[in-house]
């Protein structure tokens, strides 16, 4: 059973807005992790920063975007995960008290989600 173009277009638009919401969620979660970090120790709260990455993986697997953009989508998920890992590891080990690090790291972690929003799940294709 095939979907109509109207249904495909609306699900693509929803995918875009979910990616934007994930970017905002990632910024918020990384800043919260930074606020509760202690020098030299990783807390269980650090795992919360990977929830948006897992949801992005679900969006990529679902595939509500043009097939010509699949390579972009498949490359953004590991990039997002790697940025979260680097931000949390360096932040907890070296920059535990520096909130400027966590804000910059949060914005950097949101870039793959924004790239998915802008370049992958494009309306009208």
C-alpha cells in the first residue's frame, strides 16, 4: 500500500520539527549534565545526553526524508554520538566547573540535529 504525497509531505515536515526539538533538547540536557558534573567523575545523569541521539537514530531508520539524502542521515547519527561523548568526557575531566565549556559543547552537540533539520528532511522534495 503506497502513501499519498500529502501524507508523505506531512510526515517529512513532522520529521523536520522533531529534529529541531531534538536539537533544543540536546542543548538543554548537556547544560544540565554540566551543571551537575563533578571533577573527574561521570554520573549516571550523563546518559541522558544520549536520548536525543537514540531518537535521531530512530528518525534515520524510519526514513521520512528523500532517498537522495540517506548518506547524510546515516552519517549524522555517529557524529552526534561522538560529539556528545567528547563533550561529556572532556567536560567532566577537565572543565567540570566551567559553564562556558558546557554551553559551547551543548551548541556543538546540537549541530548534527540542526543539519538533519536543514539538509536532510527538506520539505517539498
